[in-house]
């Protein structure tokens, strides 16, 4: 049996990088985005601050790497692009519905990303601006294909972008409202499974109306 060689320095570096990336999520969860300092991240990881500069160049780059790895749209883009690359996907409606309902489920169960969304909408910063630019690449591909589908079906004036914007905004708000306050909104409590299912059903109905009318 051949024994594997121990790559000490390489292994230590990768372990340390992983610890620092994970520490970003822990800091976001416990202290919020305002707590994302080199000192807090290094202390949470149990490592020296200088390793952040050594391995990532800057705190901002470390944070960007963490958020990109956790961001729903980055992961969703892979599956969506495969479907969009088909010559004639059955319907862009089914793709959009799957993206939105999955986003709602993902955010509802991810405390760190809820705080990232709050950070994104509460102040302008270079990190989130770059990530939002990456997200828009998926939007460009999707809406171009949706425009063709709607035009072929005789509905070229359908403003799908506005509908999608309102649905996305509603998803972000309902998730953040449920996290911040256990009270009802429009007589619904978004911490309850039955009301979460009602939201997903509403997303489906709104898209049906948009594509059919």
C-alpha cells in the first residue's frame, strides 16, 4: 500500500483559508455586516489577521468570496443556463417560477444570506455592487429568451421585467419581515409553513396571469 505524502504547508494554507471564509458567515450571523472587520473575522477563525491579506489580499475580497459562494443566484445560474441553452425550452415561465420559489425557500432558511440582503438594500458598497453585476448576467440571458417567447405567442408588450422585479422585492421583504418580526402582515405569518406555501402559490398564479394575458 502506497502511503500518501503529507503536504503540510499546502494543507495548512487551505485549511486556514477555509476557516477564514467560514468565519465571515459566523460574523455575519452573530454581529451583522457591520461586524465584518479583519479583527472579528480573524478572531472567529482563531487565526492571525495577517493571513487575510496574505491569502485574500484584502478583507473586502475575502467577504466577496464568501458571499459569492453562498449567493443563491450564483448556484442557480448554472442550472438555469443549461435550460436556457436548449434550442426551445418548454417555457421560460417554468424556469422563472422555479428560480423564484427556490429563492424564497433558500432565503427563508439561511440566516446569513438574509443579513447579506439587508446589507445590499440598506447601503451602497463595492462588494455588493460587483455581485449584483454578476447576477444581472443571468437576467440578460433569461429576459432575451422570454422576449422571443412572448413575441411568438402574440404578447410582445408583456412587461415581464417589472413583474419579476415586484416578485423579487416581495420575496425579499416577506423573508426579512418574518425574520425581524413574528407578527402578521396582510394577516399572514411568513414563519408558518402554510403561509409560505401560499406565497409560492401566488408566485405561480401571478406568472400564469402574466404569460397568459
